[in-house]
C-alpha cells in the first residue's frame, strides 16, 4: 500500500497507518423483495503500518468512509464512522447524492492507540438514475400524539400516499403500493441502523409505542418510510422526520426563593 508522506521525529517511536484504498467499487445490494436502491462500498483491511511492519496483536483498526462532490475531497459527508467492518451500505437518495452527478468516496483508518491514516485517494462514481419502474418515495411525513396512553403512549406516523413512479409518471392502472416504516438513531439512516416499525402496510399511517420499540427517551430519533409496488420494485427511503422519542418534557423549576418586597 502507498505510505503516508509525513515528517516524523527520528527520536519518536510513533508509526502511521498506510492509506486506506477503496478496492471493490460500488456493489449493488439485493433485497428480499426486489432490486433495492441500497449500495455498498468496500475496502481492503489495513493490517500494517506505513513502514510495512504488521500491526501488533491486540490493536484494532476502525474505519470511516465519506463522500463529497469535491474531487479535492473537501466538504466530506460521513457514510459510516468508527466501524470495524470493511464495507458500508448506504442509500444514495438518503445521502442527498444528485442522480447523474459524480461523487467522490474516500476513507481513513484509525488504530485503537490513536494513529490515523491519511484519506484514501478519491474514488469517483456517477450516481445512477432510478429505474422508471420504481415508485416515488413517500413524502410529507408527520407525527401526531400521543393519541392514547393506555399501557403506554401511542403515536401516529403519517405520510402522503404514493401514486407516481420515481420519474413523476402516474402508476400504471392496477398497481398497488405498500409501505415499510423504519426508525433509526443515525441521521444518515445507514442500513445497519434501520429498525422496522411496520412491514408492507397498505395504509399511509402507522401507530406505534416508542417505548415498546426500544426508542430511548429524550434522544433524537429519525423516522423514514419506503414504498414497495406489488411488482416488487422499491422506492428510496423518504426524507427523515426527526423526533425526540417519548419526550418527558422540561425539568421542573429549581432554585426557588422568597424575598421581601421593599416599599
């Protein structure tokens, strides 16, 4: 691997990790239902320092992967950070990548003792257009509640019914749409963080209890929905709706005192 060009104090015992290289481009991920819009970027594991010596047993390497529209690797946006895996799955639509545009991927490796590699060389990718047979992503997510509190608070997630393909054309006669809703504590909605709230629901609404769904109180949560046609084609995820799950409200006032009013 290409070494990192850094000036090192000859009296220092510090060593640096080599650059991370994206070696398996962009792979397509197959869902159980159809060809989904999830993509996976992979890289070779880092097992040596820049001087070629092996990383000692007991030390771990984590990886962070980023994308940008800047070929000089400015304004990086994270796909995944501090993972021990050598791949990351993402949805181009959720990430905000422009269809037909070129994006650049890069990454770095970090040793458990703190040493970091330089960013990998930019890996260019043209973001593909959606299939004309894919449904449009659900829009205008809203949340109301609690609508009931018997045995736990219940909230209602709603969204607009999908009636068009991704290119804006009306759905063909006879086509039906179902929806799968998710929640995540990751604002990037990474594939590994998504947890199902419902699967293949017919109506554009869902009632759920955040506590029974293991959402942490007073922590930011992100809700999203995907549309699935009866033919199996899937939409990208909807834009995320940010919510503080099961917000218990503000703290009670403290530091009270009584003062005599002067006349």
